[in-house]
C-alpha cells in the first residue's frame, strides 16, 4: 500500500512537471508524397517509436487513418476546434531513439491550409502542444511503472529466495534430527557389540575348556587300548 501511494504521488508530481514544460510549435512547409503543404512542426523528446505510435493513436480519434512509412493521412478528419467541416489532415513523423519530429498539415479544402493568423491556427497549435504533454506524461508513467514492476519482481524474487531458505532450514533440522538419531542408534549398537565381545570371550573360554576336556577324554580312551 505504501509503495502504491508513493507511486501515485510521484505520478501526480510528474503530471505537474510535464504540463509545465513549454512545447515549441512552429509553422513551416513540407512535401508529402509530391504535395507541397503548409502546416506545423513539433519535436518531442523521448522514445521516437513510442511517440510515433502515440501520434498515430491520436490521429485515429479524428477518423480513419492510412499510414505508410511515417506518412499519415486522415482524409475526413473531424476536429471541431479547428473547423466545423471535415479536414484533410496530412502528417509525417521522423523518429529516432531520442526524439520524434511531427509535421501536421490541416487542409480545409482546395489546398487551403491552416497557417499562422488563419482561422483554426491557435487550435491546431494547442492540439499539438496538448499531444506533446500527453505523450511526455505517458512516457514518464511508463518509466515509473517499469521501475515499479522491476522492484516488484525483485521483491518477489527475494520472497521466493526467503521461502527456499526457510525450506532448507527445515530440511537441515530434519537431517540433524535424523543424524542425531543415527548417532544414538550407533552408540547403542556399539554398546551391544562391546557386550557381545565380552560374551564371546566367555564363550571362547568355555569352548576352549570343553575342547581340552574332550581331548583328555580322547586320550584317556586311547590309553585303554589292550
């Protein structure tokens, strides 16, 4: 419970930190599949592939997405904040291990793009900034969750080690008990063997006496030979 509470608190702090980061969005142009388009650029730091996946998922909320090698299109994007009419949204993503640069062009129709000063530009700029903050927050959450999972796995590993050691202690105690019983039995066996040796010595003496008496009897009988 304490770990979970600490994690929640840490995530909350990360949320505040992430939202405080100013995301730089700037206007520019790009050629997308031989079509020159005006739009907005945004660079987000972090795992580029994950950021690109996040952006594709974001685009899917606007409509059907077609994707091909870092180029994305949403022919009838529904983004009410930018325009009440469907938008032809075109986007490219150039990702690396440490960042991703997104270019997004919002075609309002007949090649009329959202540009600085035009209607919908502020909304488009805010859309990208909101995405960047959400993507960064998602990365930080995945990082702390990964750290938590690692700590949890390590705790489980240590717990299993403790259980194994406890079993070995119990097995050792049983083995000790078995060995002590064996030593006790061995001592009784030795005591009995020593008694048997003494008895055997007496038996040997008696047998020797009997042998000598029989020998004398043989000799006595032979001495009577006529």
